[in-house]
């Protein structure tokens, strides 16, 4: 039913999201956080079912804990991660393309033969790593 009067629509900045953490995982502050198919936060890793979410604001240690027992704050934005090596290294020519998750601190140019999930968009590349945009 359409509105018939003014509405105070709630707003969020969209820069930080608190996600329930998967069972028995530890997410380190500053790491690349991904979302599982079940909607739970997990450290970035080689898998085909993950969604790159952003950078962990702080540590979330759910070692020995049940899924959803704790939450982790994940920041959206542009963050620098390690570049992969050899033929999977990201270069300036890849800016604007997707980067793929290798682990919770490393991104690669390719999906590794359809074994890796998308981390985010390659925003920039420098001598210290790859800047990934999470939106």
C-alpha cells in the first residue's frame, strides 16, 4: 500500500556492518572478511561460495563457538591487501576488474580455475599491494 503521509525512513551509513561469525573461526583485525552461503562471517579463503564483504574492524575469536555466537564489525571502503604472485599478480591494467580471494590478506587476478570467490573491485595497485573497493 503506498504512503498517505510523510514517513521517517531509518538510515544507516552503509560503512560498517555487524555480521554473525561462523562456528569455530577466528577473524583477525584488518583481515579480509567474507560471507558464507549461510550468511556468516568468515576469514577470506579459497572457496567458490563466499562474498567479499570488507575489512574487519577488530578481532573476533569464535574458536570453539557456535555459529552466530559473536559478531564482527566489518568496514566497507577501499583497503590495501597483499598481491598474489606470478601469473596471478594484479597490475595497473586490472584496475576496475574484480579481484579474487586467496586468503584473509591476499587477492589475485584470476579465479584460480573457478576455485576462488570475488573479493571486490580493484581500485588501485601500488608497490605495497592492491587496493580493493568493497561496497
